[in-house]
C-alpha cells in the first residue's frame, strides 16, 4: 500500500498505470473489442439501450392524456436549482459580495456585458431579463443532464421501465416553448419600439405598389410600370421576411433539440463501444456544446430583437 | 432492396451528403473571420460575435440533416 513518504514521480507513475489499466479493461469489455476479437469481458459488457426520441411518461395519466414525463421532472429540477441558488445568494446581501452572492453577481455581470455589447446600454437593460433567463435555463438543463443519475435511475412507468430523469431539452416541447417565447418577446419589443403600422410595414409594404396604381390611373404609363414592378418586388420581399420570422421558430427549436439529442445519443453510444475512460472527452464536449447552445439561443434572440427595434430608416441603411 | 436496407442507406446518405454544405460553409466563415481579425485585431469582439452567430446558422442546417438520419435509422 502506498505510504506517506511517496515521491511525486511515484504518484504520477501509479496514476498513469491506473488510467492505462482502466483504459485497457474498458476497451476489452466494450462492443468494439467484441466485434474485433469476438470475445469480451462478459460481466462488464452492457447492452445498447435504444435511444428514444419522445419523452417517456413516468406516472399514469393525471388528467386526459397528460402524464408526468421524465423531462418534466428534469425541468422542475432545473427551476428549483436556479431559484434556490438565487434565493440563497440574496438572503444576506452585502455591499461587498462574497461567496455565493459573488458567484451569482459575476455570472449576471458577464451576461449583462454580453447583452449590452450587442444591444447597447438602454436596450440591453430592457432585454436583459428574458435573454438571461433563456440562457440560464438552457445551460442548466444541458449541464444537469450530464450528472450521474440522469439516465441511470429507472422507474416503473406506464410504458415499462424508463429512466426517471432526462435532459429536459431532449423533449421537443421544451425547445419549442422557448422558441415561441423568444418569438413573442421579439415581436412585442419590435411593436412597442416602433409602433404597429411602422413595424407591419416591414412585412406588408404596399407603398410603392399603391403609388404605381395611382400613376397608372393618372396616365403616366412608363413611371407606373417601374413603380408597379418594384412595388411587386417589395410585396414579395415583405412576404419573405414574414415567412422567415415564422421559420425562426422552427430553426430555434430544431437547433437546440438536435444538439441536445445528438449529445445524449453520443453519450449512450460511446460508453457502449468503449466503456469507462474514453467517454471523458465526450463529456467535455457535451459541456462545451451545452454552453454554446445556450449562448446561441440567447444571442440569436438578442440579435433579432435588436433588428426588430431598429428604427425603420436605420434598418434600410444597414441593409 | 428491402425496407430495412433502404432506411439504413437513407440515413447514411442524409447525414453524409447533408453535412457537406454546413462543413464548407463554416470553413468559409472561419476563413473570413481570420482574415478580418488579421487586418484589424482591435475589432476582435465584433468579429467573434458575428462569426459565432453565422456559424450557428450554418450548424443548424447540419443538425437538421442529423435529425433526419437519426429518425431514419432508429425510430422509423
């Protein structure tokens, strides 16, 4: 047994030997070794669980068709964690923060700098609550899903044995809800900033078409033709803009859903192929992906909000 | 060819061909960002923000292809 007087070199050697042993044993008990050598360390071999796309219910239906799914439980856990941390950090607030208050303040300040960097001072303050909430919700969902317990604790549900907790963003309803919130909030900010008619003029731009019609009735045929032509193009571009606004909901949903589901499937398949040590870099990748997806969801909402509240003239100038 | 084989083939093609576009697109974006950064290192913040944004758009298209492949291979 290692004693107290061990040199650093000895400790490093033992550590490296341990990791190497885990690597070799892990490799030999996985599916890769099974297909290469046709044999594996049977007691350690696991079967591949089939990845499920829809969320699985954990209880019997409560009312109608609705039953608690494992993703709902995970989302509740996220909410409890976020609210609990914020509550604990603000209980005894000091002017010079320390401990948990310091951590929360640092995170919020980083977020505020990011939001104000993209949207400017005043608008940044106005957009900050929703953007920061979206960011914190997505990132907590993603990172909680990596903890042990998510995917390993099973329960008896109406559809057989299912895992009790699952990354909330792998249920397509959660990214859809976030995308709808983002859409509604961006439209609300746009409408409240420039007014209803001015905002709608982005999508329904009949100005030049009407001008062309007027010129036609007055007999100026050549200018009428060009006006009607460019008016028709304006209407078409406006309709395209409206379509792309709606398509944003779809793209937000599938970006977040796809990244989280693909990550979950990756973390199921890699330990099946080569158990133990090799899965560690993939956990690192999933940490990064969770952070980047949260940043992208919040950041894209922010960018579209900035575009929506830009005064009409400035937008045409920028475009 | 039976349905199972077609599904597997479809999944492979969906992901393989579908990810060429986003791959090339992200490469071009990175190239543009590196050039801009080389010319004007002071504008690092704006360049990085816009690059990450554009990469998110390109990557979303790749994710659509991946979802199609996953659905074909594992759910359908």
